[in-house]
C-alpha cells in the first residue's frame, strides 16, 4: 500500500487479556515508531526501531508492553494482561532516515484499544 | 532535546493567514524545527521542517529567526479543514524518535 497500515482499527478487550497490534510501514522505510494517545492527551512515545540497531524502548510504560519488528518491515506491539489505563489510540509511523526528510514521519490511522 | 513553547489555542478567520508561533530558545546548532498537525481522530501529518533558512512548500511556510530561538508556521489562506492541533518539535532526529508536546489548537472560523 501507499501508506502506513495498522490493524485492527478497533479492538475491545477485557481486562487481563493480551492484545497484539500490527503495523505495516511504508515499503523501504528504515525507521518505525509506536506512539499512543489517550483521550484528549498528546502523543506519548513508546518505542523506536531504526534499521538493524537495537530498538529504543525508553518509552514503554511497563514490562507488559513489548514490540518486535520482523525482517525490518512489519511490527507487532503486544500488551500483556491489559489494564483499563491501557485504553488509547496506538499510532504507528515510519520514516526514511538519512534522506532530506529525516524527520518526515508518516503515520497510520491508529488502532483504538478499549479495555473493559 | 530543546524544549518548545506554543500558545495552547488560536483562532483564525477563514481565508486569512494563520501565523502560529513557537519559542525554542535552547535550540542547538544541529537541531531541526519540525511542524506537524493532527486533525481530529486522525494520525499526525507532517507539514514542514527547517534548520536555519526559511522554508516553503505547498502546505505552509516556515520562518525561523536569525538566532533560531523562535519560529513561525504560516498557513497563507486558512480553510476550515486546517482546524487542527499544530505541533512544533525541535530535535536532532535520526538518533531518537520525535517527541510531541501539547501543541496549539487552531480553530479556523467561517
């Protein structure tokens, strides 16, 4: 596809369940980012993958959160034992680091997670 | 990364220029100024970025002061579809992910 694709677009789960959110970045983009946005709040950085370097996990709020990026392309964000405070829109972005647009992130439409 | 300060909200009349200010007095020499916007319920959208010189593209113009301590994003002819939260970010990217602050909520009035 032409843009960043995220799935599912909406997910409702029960407290304590595990969820997986998927991100398909723009083909050829070397950097991939996960952010989350709670209702009425700003964007909170979660994790950043850049090429083959070790990911920057400094934004992950707890050890219940993890993410991987397979083959330098698709990424999965996993939240274990979900809590109600995990309810938010989870946004994925990709970019082509090293070009003139090093800061031009392309965002997906997000995955809205609701934990009951 | 340098901190940015933006007004929390602004209004602009449709068809007029919208001038959104951003202060970044602690910016360092290798940090870029980026502008993004987020229209309600959508992912953020890149607008423009610059280092020292003023920049213009099809969406907006970016004016950076000579001392680089502040900048202004200009939407030359605002439309109702420009109503959004506008984020000014100062960062040396490539090393870290962009960090978004609280931004300026621009309301374009008919």
